[in-house]
């Protein structure tokens, strides 16, 4: 039998145990590297799942219950059915039986939150209240009558008692009891004992006696908000011209009184409303959820529901719209986040290969000796694989366990696959490197000097193939754009650019070394020539892998920094557009003048630098034709000097104050105005008459600006407030770098009632609260930091690989008279060429990546997903962040220099004899 297959004789230590005992430090360091890498590879997909799931749940929970509730409804039983049967079908026992059957038929993953669900009978058409004492706008109020289940469990009685059904209520009953909410009682002037006559019940009206006033326990929950008219009255309008406005409110009948609605003309209907439960819903359920909702609304699941609710039952919900909005946001965010994942994955893989390569280089003589003595590649590979697996597999398993414990509510399979890939790569690097390097036994290792290397045809073909594929992918991406969600080409763009840069720089690297070595050889100094000679004698693999790792890390960091900078700028801009200044103080709707003294109180608040008072008239009108038609616009009266200063400071439509301050003799009663582009186009350059509550004025457009602080999201017309009949301010715009928010609110409350304070900082913070966006930013930041850490490790491994040779060289030169200062300079210059190459290449690759992807990536979803309807839409585009280019590159050069200086200092502490003895083989 061959020697590597022979059984170990007694007294001979096993190979794996011997190797681990020989180099325990290296084994522990390699285990730590594998553990950390496996943890990141397993935690990343779990974190993606976790924040996507949290984002889905909050998207559904934050949407109006009227949109997310799934409602099963059926019209009243047909008139061809016996009256007693019709009444029995709407009584609580029958409705409860249908509810139980419908709950059992809800298809997974759709589940119901029974605590916020409800069922009952209601009038789908509101009915008129006939009492003369009810408040009237243009028409008498109308009421929606609902006999809804479990009123006692969802409300607190604040007056009277809950309604009951006295005796057996039928369709012919004309007296019932009802409860109303506090908001309804306050608006419609109701109290316990009030009697309302409701029209629409044939000959005689339905007499509804109010027996209780209730307060909703969870007013924003699905029970009350799915049909908000039952909770809060609102103003509605009929379709007549001109429209007639009226109050619309809800009357809550006892469930047993539901049969009375069968005698109304309000088109009564039966309903079973299910609020969605999100506690077990995950991001992976989205496709199935959308499919099941579609089936419920018009597919096989609807037929199953009709088996229990009747052949004419229907299911209605807008839940698919809410989920679709979430899906759109996630699709826009995922490619950007995947860039960080691809970058860190590529850097980590290169670092693992470098770690295995370092071991292979250190053990090159040992492996060459085994091959020379008859060891086969299969036997050597098996032993190397065994000794690596003993360290890597438990470390990867520990990393997987830590990831599972650190991130919950996520799938296990992607984490297992990620950790397994790390373990497989870590186990395979050393055996593969050994097989490649020792395919044939050889007595001496061939020199692989980078400066003198002449790559073979195979390497040239391989490099050209990879280069063509990478360039082709980048060109295709450039032409198509990055709008395709989930496209791996978009995510791999920084890696592709870094790979191209690495291939090109490795080819070009020898040229400057050769050019610089010639004049250095003719010079009198020895340090420059030796450092260039040392750099030129570096192996191709020893330069290519660290260079690739650094380029990938720097490119990913530059792209990530640009993304985060673009997001931050967009949110800052959106917050400014929401307030117009650092703080905005106004009354309800910005329509009523502010109380006297508010401006003075605000100016005294610590941190307030300036306060600008403006009058905003959103109901101003412009005569737009001979027929006397009116067009609405926003008229803003300002004090020119202070407002021009504010516009200049905020960067929102700056203009000279003199534009609004012409000489009175030259105006002829016409006010100069600054207008938005759309309004300026409508007004033209001729004087135009404007009517408003602040007074009628004639204006002439003197300047056009796209935005203004007082109304940044609307068409506006700025005029001098001195020209208005009523110039009392309705809004205050305050600026200050460090506003004291509590003190500001206290001062405003003390100066008047009903005033609102909107702070720019709070608006900015609100834009970062969404789980989907916040989770994506955290993952991206973590990936960028981890990539930077791997880049540092790659640099250290590169320097560590050549450290013995540099130490031995320094020791030999010290015996020949090299001073410590010259030694430090030598090692510093020795490390700088590769660091400078990586830094310059990383900056170039990062800049190219940002320029490549900028036209196709819109960061609006990532930056402003929560801003819909709250702030004006702001386009968020990718731009190059200079600091993200310079800081990582400078850090790379400084770190390389610091390590070289530290090694020179440490080598200076050891005697030359000791170093040369321990490094005699070098």
C-alpha cells in the first residue's frame, strides 16, 4: 500500500493533530476568519428577510383599515322569500354561523384578526333625518344604520347604556334603540334620550331613540375605521349642481334589531368584515397573498365563499393595492441593496482565497518535499482538505448558529446555503492551491517576478475572455439602464468594474516599475532602487489578489457612500420643502391670522435666529376669461427684505428684495410679483386682477422662481404684504441651527390656541422611520463597513505574506551598514507602490461605477418612500460623493505605510543574527 494509505503506527501522531499543534495560532486565526465570514453570509439573507417582513407588516398596519379589510357582503334576502325566513337570515345566530364558515374558508396566507373583525347588517344608502333641530349645512343630515356585532367589546359607555332589541324586532317595527359615538353626539347635538326620525321606511319614519353615547376603545382599528362614518361624522355632497353639502353620521343599532332594516329603502346588505392578521405574515407570502386575494375577488375562492354566504355574495378589498405598493418599493430598493451584498461577498471570497494562499506559500517547501518523496496529489489534497475542514466546518457552523440567534423571523435555508458556501470555499482553497502549484515535482520554485513576468498565452486568453465578458456586461447595462428590478447585472456592476480595473492594472503595473527602476539604479541612494526592485520581484498572484480585494472594497465603498449621500441629501431637501424653514408655525389650515404676540414669543425662544411672517391666501382667484371664470391660486404676502433673506438662506427661489419694492410713482397701483413657472405662464406679462380675502389687487410678473419657502409645493404668487388690504400674517417661518423644540412649542401654546408647530428636524426623522428603508440602509451600511474590514485584512495578509522576506532583507542590509531611518524608508517605499495602485484604481473604479449606474438608478423610493402625500416629490438621483472616494483610498495608503513602519520598528528591536538565523531559509 502507498505510504499515505498505510495505517498510522503506534506512537506516530496523526497528520491533522500534528499540523494543528504545529501552528495553533494560524488555525485559530483561520477559524475566526471563517466564523466571521460565515456569520455574515448567513446573517445577510436573514436580515433581508427580517426587514422585508417587518416592512410588509407595517405597510399593512399603517394603511387605512378601509383599504386592508376583506369584506364579504351579500344583498338582503330576496322578496320572493317568506318574511320570517328573511328576518331569520339577518339575525345574529345566522350571521355568526356564516362568519365561522367564512373564517374557515379564508385561504392561507390570508388570516383574520378576529379582535378587529365585525359582521352585521347595514344600510348601504344613507337615510335622511327629519328632525328640524338637527344641524343643517345645505341639506338635512343623513344616517347610516348598522346593526354591528360586539359593540360592547369595542367601546366604553360614556353616557346611558348600550341599545337592546326589546322583544322580537321585525321588518315592520318602527321603534328601535341606538348608540352613537362621542364625536357623532357632539357634531349632531345628540344626547341620551334624543329621538331621531329617520325617513325611508315606507309610510312612517323609523323612530330611533339614543340610549347611549360610547367612546371607541381602538378608534384606529379595523372595527371602527373600516367604516369610519360609524365612528366620526363627515361632510358629504350630493351630485346636484351646485352640490348640496350635508352631515353624514352612523347610528349603531343592537344586533337583534337588524330585521328592521329589511323594511327600509336604504338598500340593506349583510356584511362580514375581516381585518388581516399580520403577525405570521412574511415577505415570502406576498406572491401567494396577491394570488389568493385575486381568487377571492373573482375566482375559485369566491365560489367557496358563496357556498356559505349565498350565490350573490361578493368579496371586496384594496389589500392587493397596499401589498402592490410595498412590492414596488421593495423592487426598487432590492437592486441597490444587492450591490452591497455582491461587493462584500466578492471581497470576502478573495480574502478567503488569500488566507489559503498565504498558508500555501508558507508551506510550499514542505509540499514540494512531499511531492519529491513520492506523495501523490490525491493523498496530499486529502490530507490538506482534512486539516482545513477540521477548522473551517465547526467555525462555519458556529457562524451559522450565531446568525440564527442574532436574526429571527427569517428563513433558515438561505442562511445554511450561505454558511455552507463559505465552509466549502475555505476548505477548498488550500488543497486547490497546492494541486495547482505542485502538479509536477520540482526541485526549485520558478521565479514569478512581476516586473519581468511574461504572461503565457493561456493566461492572456483567460484574462481577455473575462475582460470581454465584463466589458460587455457593463456596456449592456449602460445601454439598458438599471431600471430592471432584481437584475443581477445591476448588483454586480461594482464587482465587474473592479474586476476590469484589476486586470488592467495588473498588466500596467510593471511599466512604471521598469521606468522608475532605471534612473534609480543610476542614482547614489540605495533605498529607492531596493524598494523598486522589491516591488518588481513581487509575484503576480501576490499582487493580483490583494489588488482585486482592495479594488472591490473601494469600489463598493464609493458606490455605497454615494447612495447614502444621495439619500441623505434627498431627505434633507424633502424636509425643507415640507416646512420651508427650520420651523413653521401656523393656525388651522393656514387660513386664520395669527394672534398678536406669537412672533415676539417665537423670537425669544433659544436657538431662533430669525422669524419671517407671511400671509398665505390659498383661496385667491384669477379672472381667466371674458365669461368671468375664476382660476384658483396661492397668494402670499411677504415683507420683501426678510423674506428675500429667507429664500436666499434656504436656497428656495432666491430673489432680490428690490423685485417686490419698485418705486410707487412707477407702478400706477400695480404690484410687482414673483410667480411660479406654471402660474407665470397663465398670467403672462400684462397686469392681471387678483381677488382674495386679503383684498383685491392688480399684479405684474417681475420674476419667476420654481419654489418659495412659504409654499414650496404649489403654484404661488409673491407680493409685498404692504399692498394688501388685510396683511395680518397667517404663518411664521423661523430659522435657527439649534432650535429648542420643547421651548418653541411651549411659547406657541402660551401665545395662542390651535396653533401647530412643524419642525424640519422632525420631518427629516420621519422620512427614515419606515422599516423597509431603514433596514435596507442598515444592511447597506453594514455591508460597506464589513467590506472595508475585509479590505484591511486583505492588505494585512498581503503584507504578512512578504513580511519574512522583508525582515530578512532588512537584517542583511543592516549588517552592511543600513541605518534604522533608511530601513524605515525602505519598508515604507516597498509597501507604497501596491497601496498607491489600489487607491488610485479604487477611486477610478468607484467613480466609473457611479457614473455608470447614475442614469438608471432613482433613489426616490429608498429616500422618500414615506413621503407620499406629505411633502412635494423630489427626484433623488445618484451622484458621486467625493469623500467616499478619497477617504477609503487615503486610509488604504496610510494603513500600508503604518504597517511597514511598524514592521521596521519591530525588526529594529531584534538583532540581525537572530533574524538571519530564523530566516535562513528565506
